[in-house]
């Protein structure tokens, strides 16, 4: 659109110049178009271009200012000529000083901006906008031919305009040459960098495909792009390039959006998520996500942890488990009971260690079956057990311990033989006390029962 308007301006100017030239070379009496119409056209064009370059901001501000002043002078000059044609009695001296002031202001503006010329930001391909000020040259020639007298200010403006355009053209060539050189350097760097990336990819792709762990290449937004052979097998992908996200991989991508560093697939295999960011010149290009299978390691850890906190024979908690739970459940469990079997040595010596082990397993089972979900049973070693209990008062505590004695006193049938053992229980309150203190107090209470009739319960008291 702007190029079309510029072209229209040039066409009208060329037509006006052609008319003025014919007007000077031919007999004025042979003119078919009144001179007043030409003046009005010239004035209208000046008015149009005046507003055009006032509101259109794509032209460089120096060119816009020069054209603004030029066409403003054309417009005022046209008003002067129209007034002299249609209003001959109007004072010519009143309008005469306007063109003079405009031309002086124009000269000063061009002189001021010669040292501040910069390349414009927008130029049309059809008509370079820096050429438009040269359209004033035919008008100046017309004024010199049409009117007599010196036109020194017009000569100054014409010379300054030509100098200005030479400077703009020269600077434009320098800028274009610099831009061309920089573009070539940038293109060379880009090609070199592309080749480096291509070479690195050729080296990385075999490592990527052959990595034993499932590996996925993701872009900056987290979209999966490529999968190695292990990932293709895991997610049932047909090729390295991921064109369709399967349901199983969609679950993985949802997991990656969180801060969770572990992933479990539909077969309940556990994977450790390892992210390797990809950066080129400090710019993030995505990441590699590796799924390291830790299923066996987790199972081993569970087995190790289980054996560390459970008795190998009875599968209940051991002393280490009691130490861990004592501090965690101190508020809920307010009593610690130590249970020591009576007559166990005789069973062990009479029927053998296998029978003894059977009795220990059954004792652990009976104690566990008659405790609630919060209470825990532990084997301290040999035939000694411990229980973390909760009771509202001593009466309910004694009732609970008596029920333990009744269940433990029932016969243990081993290979058709009925084996009989009982138990002695010592209990202490464990408020604001450490585990070792509670165990010593419970042992003291338990040994008091041992030295009496056995098969009974004793509550530790500091004064007894």
C-alpha cells in the first residue's frame, strides 16, 4: 500500500513537471487545461503529502521531516499562486513571507540533520523512500524558469538535499556491506555448528540406541521425541522416532511433570528416573530421561530391612524394632511388658530344639493374635518377649496380661505330643523414661514373679 502511494506521488509529480515544461515551450494560448487547475492540483498534492508524511511513521524521521517541510512549502506556495489568480487585489506581501520562512526553516532543518543521518528501519522494495526528497528538484527548476530574480535559497536547499541523499546512499552501502559480511559470518558459524551437531549425533545415536536402560529424548516442553531399543521394548514402540504416545508412556510423562524421581510400570517394576539436560551454548535443548530398573535393589533393601527389624524364627519384631517403635509409639503405648516363659528349658531338653522352636513360634503367634492393631510384640532373645501395651488404668492392664497368661498356658501340640509352658510377666509404665530403664524395671517386676509362684503378672513400683 505504501509503495502504491509513493508511486502515485511520483506519477503526479512527473505529470506536473511535464505540463510545466510544455507550458514553457509552447504558446500559452494553445493550452487546453487552465493553469489554475494545475495550481490547484499541485496545491492539493502538497496538502495530501503533508498529511501522508505526518501520520505514516514507517519512513525514517529525517526523511519524513525533510519531506514534511518541502511539501508544506509547496502547499503554501500553491495558496499564494491561487490567491494571486483568483484574488488579485489581495495583498501579495502578506503571503510572500510564508514561502521565505518555510524555505529558511527547511534549510536549517536539513543542515541540522546532516550529521544525524541514520538508516531507516522500513523501506519498500518498489520505490526506495530515501529518493522521495529528490522529487522537489523539478519544482525548483520550474520556479527558476517561471519567475525572474535570484533564487539563492532554492539553490541552497537543492544542494543540501543532494548532499543529504549522497550521504544516505553512502551510509546505506556501508551498512549493507557490513550486514552482508556479518550475515556471511553468521551463516558460516551456523553451518559449522550444524556440522558439529550432526557429527555429535552420529556418535551419540549408537550409544543412545544401545544403552541397556530405557532412555527417552524429550524436547524443552517435555514432548517425547525418540526412544532407544530398551525403551521401545518397554513401551512397545515400533521405531526410534515417537510418533504416537502409547498409554503406558503417557503415564510416564505425567510422572515426569511431578517432582517424583521414581516410576512404577504396569508390571509393578520400579525405575529410578535420571534426567540428563541437553544444553547448547547455554540454551536448553531438552533432556534425556533414563529409567534405571531398581526393582531387585528395592526387593533386596526390603529383605535387608525386614531381617534387620524382625526375628528370623518367629517373624515378629526384634530388639532393634522395639528400639525404633518405642520412641514413635510412646504416646499411644504407655506400658512395656516383658514376658518370660516358664518350663521352656524342660521342653527344649526333653523334646529337642525343634520342639522348642515350635513353642516359640506359637507363643509369638498367640501374643500377636491377642493384641490390637497398635500394640506390638517383640522377641528379645531366647524365650523372652516384650509387648508395647496401651491401658487406661492398672485394672485393665492386669486383665489384659491375665488373658495373655491364659492363652499361653494352653497346650502346644507338637507331633502328637502336648507340651505345656506358662509365663511370667513384668510390666512398667514408660512415661518419660528411656527404653533401657523400662526394660530393667520390667525385668525386675518379672523376676519377682519368677521367684514366687510363676504364671503371674507383676507391676513395677519404685518403692517395692
